[in-house]
């Protein structure tokens, strides 16, 4: 082979090697780029795959546990609010009951002393209840018999002929002012005066009733 032929062969060989290397480099670069895209797109999808199988269930259950905890906190808040409201209602109910009991006790104590709050009007039952509180129990029936005949328990009764007034028909009516200035409108005042009158003149309501039966008056 001549010197020129050898030189030409060397050039051709070098060119061929360079071309093959370039082609292979391009092919490798394309393959690497495709591989990176595939790995990137599958990154999120393979998160659980990267976690050991035994640990995947706890990871999946964590959001459910947080949701359950949130619901439990909310339910606890509702229950606490309901309990507080119930406690307030019970406290108010107890306070009302306590106040009513105190008022009833005070009322009974006043009635035992013959003290009754003044009203605009009274029923027969209310007037009789007053009398039972003021007149001794053993004398009440006799007292009641006289009042039934004199006024039928009408504390506003007026005798048109004589002017006698009230439950026990005091004559004149203003005699009862000795028991209270409200004698015209307060049955308790009239009862107290009548009881004192019967005790003072006849010894007791039953003594007054005996006299009434014999004379038709007292």
C-alpha cells in the first residue's frame, strides 16, 4: 500500500469513528431524557410504593384519625355547652323553688301572727282561711256559726236598717277601728275585732254562740 493510500484510509477510519460516537451520544442522551421524564411523572404515584408495605396502612389511616379527632372535639364542645345550659336552668329552677319556699314560710309566719297582706277583694274561702288562722281551732265552729248568721262571710255586708257592718255586724261599724284603720276593707281586722269582742263579753266565741242561740243576737 502506498503512503498516500495509507493516509487516506486513516482519515476515513477516523471520520467513521467520530460519526459512530456522535450517533451513539445522541441516542444515549435521548434515552436518558426519556427516563428522567418517566421517573418525574411517576414520582407522586409511587410515594406509597416507596413506603414499606407494613407501614402503608398507618399512613393511609392518619387523615381519618385526624377527622375523627376533630369530630370528637366538636362533639365534646357541644356536650359541654349543653351541660352548662342544663346547669344554669337547674340553678334558676332551684332559686325559684327556694324563693317560693321562703315566701310561703314567711306567709305562714305572718298568718300565724294574724298578719295578712291587704288585697283588693277576697273570696269567702279566703276570708274563712283567715279566720281559721286567727280564731283558736276549738272556737272556730262557734265563731263561724255567728258569722254565717250575721253576714254569710261577706266582709262588706251592711245592715240597711241599723248600719251594722262587716263579718260580725259591728254596730256602729267604726268600733272596729280599734283593731285597725282598714276595718272597712280588711277581713282580718274584722275577725280580730270580732274575736276580741266575743272573748271580752261572752268569754269565748262558743259563749257568744250560746247567747245568740238563746236571744237571736249577741
